[in-house]
């Protein structure tokens, strides 16, 4: 696989292979926020090339493809950077729960209602 050329500000942030950027997964159809994970340059490259959400596991210290063991996959529809290139938004087609607990979203513990 060949590396994708990132915008200069993002490339600078990812020049350190241990550098991690927050990645928010959002349902492409409903807009529901599903989860927050982290990406390094390898995870972002893999995601862009395969359209399968790939993250950096801080606990296992390795890349992980969402759903590789659970079957709860994320097909990536689009990838966007925020204005400072320090956060990534993935719009995904989620299969199964996004949360490791099996919940649809990781944000199911409401602290303040509308």
C-alpha cells in the first residue's frame, strides 16, 4: 500500500509515529455520534485505503479494524478534518453496536437531558 499525502498541518501532527488524533465515528444516515477512538498515521492510511474504520488501540498498543473480532464493523462513507486538523470525523455505516459493551453508541450514559 502507498501512503496517502495528508495536508501539511495534519502531516506535521502525524510525523511522530506515536502521535494520536481523536477520531469521532458518526452514523452516516442518522447523524448519531457512535464512538470516539484514536488514529495514528498508519490507522488513517488504512482507513482511507480500505474504507474500513481502523483505529489505534491504546490499551493493546496496536492497530485494530473495528469489528474484526466482534463483527460490528464500520464501513467508512467519508472522512473529514476539523478546522485545526487535530480531530477526524468518520461518517460510517455501522453494523451492530459501536460500543465494546454491545450498545449502539458509546454515548448512552446521559448526564443531562434536553
